[in-house]
């Protein structure tokens, strides 16, 4: 009798462990507000990567999805045969997580609705999902990319900073700057030839309080 009870207990325990293993898997979370992807396995964070979700007019759907198919080498028939390496499709309308060569735009909404990753990171995710199985993988997409509308991109911020430095006449961090303007005290004239009593034939000498440069008359 005891042996029978022990056998039943072991069977129940084994079934419980099996159910736990079935529930454990990969969770891919995409935040459209921060343009980041977090990948966890069994509750432990494995990766945190920048992504690009849909730009204005090309929404990336929010919700919870399960991968439906995977393709290591795929090209978009809708967008001029554009490469979509290591694609993990999660909707019936063709939305996928895939690699993209537009790495400079990661961290900003830039896709036609898919979730873009750097090529190497897309390959890593593809291998992980393939090993764990699509049935043990969930894709959760939330957030709102329109919250980024008023935020300047890092490149734009760097360009604006460089322009400000050039306008101020200072060079910082190796950026080129315009030479500062040298102002002459009123009451003095600047002689471009180094001798106030000499000027070349045919040249019109500027007045003492003129513009500070000379002009050459026609024919000189």
C-alpha cells in the first residue's frame, strides 16, 4: 500500500515539474516608449537591446503574441525585397522581429511596423527562440512611440551642440569652431597694407570708419 502511495506521489510530482517546465520559456518584451527590448528566460534577464518600432503611419501593434513562424533568410515582398534576416513573425499580417542594417536609427521609431534589431542581436535571439521553441516564447509589446515625438535624436543633439559651439567661437571636444571676431576701437583705422601712406595703384582705400576692407577698381 505504501509503495502504491509513493508511486502516485512521484507521478504527481513529476507531472507538476513537467507543467512547470512547459510554462518556463522565453519572454520578449518591447517598450515602444523607450525603444528597448528586454529578453528574459525563466524570469532571468538575458538581454536588453535598442530597437526600432514603427514610425509615424506604420504602427507596431501592442499586445501579447506567440511566434507563428521563423525564417533565417527572408526578404520582404511588400517593401522592395528588403532583407529581413533572422525574422521571427508574431502576427498574421507580417509583423516580425528581424535584423536590420539601419543600426544608426536604433533607439528611434523607424520601421514599417516590424521590430528591428541589430543583425548580430537578431541572430542571437533567433537561435534562442529556436532552441527553446516557438511554443515556449511570448512576445509582449507595449508603450507608445509618439512619446518620442518631441525628443531630439542623439545625432540631432550633437549637431545642435556643434552649431552652438561654432557660433560662440569656442572649440570643445575636438569640434571645429569659427575664429572669434576681432573688434577695433572706434577712432582707429586698420591699414591692410601696413603703411598708411602707401596704397597700390588702382586700389580704393577705405575711409577711416569704413568697413575695414579695400576694393579693387575695375581694370586693376
